C-alpha cells in the first residue's frame, strides 16, 4: 500500500448567501493514496468543485484539516503553495479558465514560464502536450477561435504540460464527444499507469467506473467509497 | 522572469493601445514640461552668461564720483598698478567729438585710454595696430577706429595711415578693431574712436580720470585685488567711501547664475508636479486594469504564479508605461527645442540639457515604481478562487 497523499478530515466550507447558509462541504472526509485513480461523482451543486479547489490548494476550508503529503496545509507558506500548484498539481478546470488574450500554445506554456524553464525546453514540452490532445495544428488559435471541446483539450494540455504527479480534473470530458472523451480518459489511464495520482470529477457513470475507486458526494458530504 | 514580465507588459500595453497611450500622455506631458522648461532656462542662461562674460568677468570697474578738488591722474594709476595683487590698470575717459573725413562728418565717441585697455578685453585688430606705450608717452595724435567707424568714414577703403579730423584736429589712423559683438556694443554707440589718454586730456581739457578698470594679478586673487583697489581709493579720497564706486564684474556673473538657478528650480519643480500628476494617472489606470484582469490574475495564480511574480508583472508594466512615456517625452522635447532654436533665429541655441534628461528618466522610474507598487500589490494579493470566479 502506498502512503496517503491527500487526507481530508471533517472539512467544511460554508458560504453565506443573502443571510442563508450554504454548506458546500459538510464535514467531508477523504483519503487518497499516492498512485490512486479516484473518480468523484455527485449531483450538480453537491460540492465536488469546492472539494477539488481545496485539494488543489486554491481555496481553504472553513474548518477541518487538509493534509497534503503528510503536512497540514496551513503549515505551507504562500510561496510553497504556489510552487505546489505549479510543479506538483495539474488542474483541469470545469470552466477551462484559459487566458483569452493568448494563443493555445501560449496558454499551455504559461505554467512552464512560472517554472522558469528555458525557451527551447518550453517549446518541446508544449509541442508534446499539444500533440497528446491532438491540437498541435491549432496551436496559434486563441480560445475564442476554438470550439468548446478544443478549448477543453487546451486546458487538459496545460494541466499535463508540467508532468504533474497529481492531476485534478473537473469534468474534463463534459464538452467532448464520446470518442474524444474516451481518448482523453485513456490518456488519464496511461498517466495513472505511469504512477500519477488522479482525481476525476465526472457525471458519466461509465467513465467513473473505470477508476480504482468511486467517491460519491451528496449535499457536501462524502457518502461512500466503492472499491471497483 | 524579468524577460517574461517584460514580454507580458508589452503584450498588455499593445492589447489596449489607446488606453496605454492616454496613460502615457500624462508622463509624456510631464517629461516635456520638465525637460523643455529646464533646458530653455539653462540654454538661455548659458547665452546670457556668455554675453555677460564678454564684458570681462575677472575685472573691476572703478568710478570716481567726487574727486574732492584733486583730479585722479594717470601717474597715480601707474602707482596702483605696482601693487603685487593688481595686474593691469587702464583709464577710460570719453567725450563726444565731431569726426570728419572727406565729405563725411558725424558725431563720434572719442575714448582716451592706454594699450592695457585693449589687452584686458583681448581685442583683435582687423587691420593695423592698437595704441602703443610710445603713443601715450609722446602724446601722438593717433586714432584706432571701431569697425563701424571705419566703415562710416572710409567705406571700403583702407583707413590705416589716413587722417581723420576730430573737432578739426588731424589724427593719423593706425588701426581698425574687429567687430564688437559684446554686450557693451549693444549698450553704447558703435561709432567709436580710441586715442591715447594723454592726447584726450590735452585736446579736450578734461581734468582727471573718472573711470578706470583694474584686473587682478591672477584670476584667483580677485578679492585681494578688490581690497587693494578699495584701500587705494579710500586713502586717495580722504576715507570717504561715497566718493567712489567699485564694481566687481564677477559678482554680476554670480547674480546671473543665482537667478537662472532659481528659475530652473522653480520651473523644474512645477514640471515635476505635472509628472507626479502623470504618475497618479498611471496608478489610476493600473488599478482599473488590475480589476479588469482579475480573472487573468486568478488563472495565473491557479497554475502556479507566486505573489512575487504577479507583483513583478504589474510593477514592470507600470515601469514600462512610464519609461515609454518618458522616452517619447524626451524625443518630443528634443524636437520642440530644435523648433525653438529655429524660431529664436540663431539668437539663442536651445539644447537638451543632459542632466535634466537623466533627472527625467530617474523621475519616470521613481513614478513607475511609486504608483505601480500599490496596484501591483493589490493584484498579487488576490485570492485565487475569488479571482477565478470574477466575471468582468
Ligand atoms: N462563491 C460561492 N458563493 C456562494 N455559494 C457558493 C460559492 N461557490 C459554491 N457555492 C455553493 O456551493 C455549492 C457547491 O458548489 P460546487 O461548485 O462545489 O458544486 P459542484 O458539485 O461542482 O456542482 P457542478 O456539478 O454543477 O459543477 C453550491 O450549492 C453552490 O451554490
Ligand atoms: Mg463543479
């Protein structure tokens, strides 16, 4: 058994909207070991993205503990968290979050710039990542010149380009046809086989079932863990 | 990282050209105000200084106001000249005469002086020679003409060795001076004739020297020379300090210097304020831009940009805007000064003061940093998820 990479203990995230309390996460517990492929399912608004943001060090819980690589998240400095987001984690956002001013190529290059890699190294990695999602010939296009599925694939390429050990994907196949979607999922399995840890949010039960483990979220609570 | 930040800065500046230009405009105008105003003052001051220095800067002018019944004589000046701190002494006594040559008859100013006078002012001869010591000793009836006087009475022909009649008495012309371009020539008539002091005294019946100039033995001993001259005059005029007046020309220079320095500081200060206003414009636009680009900042942070790199990106952007504005401002200032030189018609040549260019660049950097740091800090401090959620 590999050691635990991600541990959530009674993590809650509460939003106050118009005097009303929204418990986006309600004492959620989760443990993910290194090298695991976990799929997360649950109805819309159940708190999947909220949990993913906390795991991805983008957001902090209101209560509870998040332990990453054996160290509580509030022990990391701002600088270290930026470094973790940059080097360790690859994040595919639900809303893509591409920079509209930049071409596909430049978007994919961005994380490498913050890694301070040299120009030739960056070129090589960017080309590799774009080939992987089959978008190399669209590299000079800006996001608004690409279809939804193509934008999604740019977002995936950007998450993969740094060869992260932890891949967090929030509905990465939501805008893709079943064939392309299957190809992307196959890519994830390939990464998984080479040792990466993967968390995948999906609404597609068939895709969810291909993971090692399936986690269900309902009303902010992590309900069951089904081992496949 | 710096190179990347520079690239990003240029990208975002060119992405919004009109806004960037309007932001720069404040800096451009501020820099133009600073550079042009200060350069105008310093060019004008240089030209005034140059003009004033043609009056001779390292010399003392003495005027006798009340001779107490004992006119000052040439021999007394000779004695003054033996003082070790004093270089040369030359009287300048003047009278108006009627000068005549051929059919030309005209009023002219006749000066009686010594050869030292020409030496003190470094006068150049156009032809012939200036007065000589023997002319003084022998009271020779010789005359040196200003160029204008020569042209007036002799036209194109060579006046040397010709005779000019002054109040009916014949004088032999021995030389013609080069054109006088000094400030003095503006203040006095240009038809001037110089003759030995001794001759002037004899022909005009004028008694005593009321005006003379003194140079120090060396330029550094100006103060000692002034002291010696004052002591001499006090002794000579019965300790009455109101009987004479000594003017130190180098004081004039320092007065000119003080006035123009003050002008520079004053105008430079006003211009610096307009630069400051330009800086506030940068801050204003940067704050708007930080808000507009909230989502971009969120994305950058989400994929691993540290606070430091976001801070650097926006700081460099502010710096680039302000330095580009500064460069354009300096280029336009150069053009404006060239145009001003053309308009001035060669009277004054206006040049870009190198010192003020450096000051302007320094100012632009300071303003970029000063007014860029707060918006940059605001950008860097954004919470990644809230920034990502922002819909502009
Ligand atoms: N910034 C916010 N302010 C207020 N409420 C929020 C905020 N973010 C999320 N929520 C609420 O938290 C709950 C969980 O949201 P979340 O985005 O995690 O859902 P999700 O499971 O990802 O849904 P979906 O499948 O539709 O993406 C929702 O009810 C949502 O309204
Ligand atoms: Mg979601």
